[in-house]
C-alpha cells in the first residue's frame, strides 16, 4: 500500500491535468456542518492541491501535507501563496498543533489504520471537524464499463481501491464513516453524496486512468497496451459518474 501511495509523484503533472477538481458544494457542506468559522485547516495527502485551493480561496489558513515532493512541487504552482506546505506522511506529522478542520480528499485510504483516529483526534481541536471526500470516478455507461473491463483484463483485473475495512457497497454507512462511528474521539458522524457528471474526451479519460495507482504500478509495456485496448472500445467522448462521497465528524470535547 505504501508503494502505491507514493507512486503518484511520477505522474504529478498528469494528476493535475486529468483529475477533476472539487466543486464549491464540498466547501459549503463542510462550512454548514461546522456551524462556526473555520480559520485553520490541515490537509492530509494534498497531492497537487485540487482540494487545497477550494479551502484556501475561502480565506482558510491551510497547511497542505503530502509525503511526495513532486506532488507538492506541482501543488505550489496552483495554490495561493499563503498556503503552508509540509512534506510528510500522515503518520509522521507532529502532533503539537491542532486545527479547526482536518480533511483528506481521495487520500485517507493510504493512511495506516493502526492508531489512525487517535492521531487524527490529536490534530483536530475539540469541537473541530474532520472531513473526508472521495470521488470513485467511473464511466456512466454500464456497457462501456464492461467493455473497458474486458479490454484491460489481460493486464489488470481490477483498477479500484477496495473498502479499507471491507464494508460491503450496499451498507448504508460506508468507510470511513464506519470507523468514525466506532471511534471514542468523534461524534455526529454524517455521510453525504454530491452528484456530479462530467463529459470528457476518450483521450482525457486515458489521461485520467494514467493517474490511477493500479495503472501506475503496471510495467510500462503492459500499461501502454492496456490503454491502447481501452481506447479502441471507447467513443470519442465519454460521460463519467464522478459522484463525491463525503464523511464528516466532530471531535468530542
């Protein structure tokens, strides 16, 4: 998992170009849930700053952290100057400062489950907010999904990230809400979905796949062949289901 988590720096520019950003609804959701001003925030696994800029542009003092120097170098090109950057994995962050908000966008599953919520609680001020967002982007057309699965099958069986705690997809509460509900530190756990559809070119969809860890980890020859085969079964443009899943919780006093 650590190798996969650190694989993104090799594709930092592609990640910035092809991964969708986060809509204003995400910020609205967090602010409404907090119910009080959010002045400081810590981001875990900031990547190229897709979520960083959403919160920083709202006037929040963001400290963006990531273990990968290449991702942070790309991030600095795109975020306001007042954003602080720290190169560190979540597990190595000092626990001497706490924040009104600690959040992670499409990165929490890379963190070590052992002691995760004790460490998180040390970083969130009492009464403060933890938030996680994920957007498991996929083709909206089930038939195209099946065609792509068949095209890549010789090289890659599954390109997704399984639920970190094994929660079945049909359960009302999904991870990390499941873990937050069991934590002694957090209360008022909520789950929300923000619907989102995107239309992009088939080439840009391949660009998006080039930033997905399962493809990054393939050897280059197999990856190129998988992409060639996928491109053959796609129309010129594709519609993506880029539904955002949010989990929110409040740090107890």
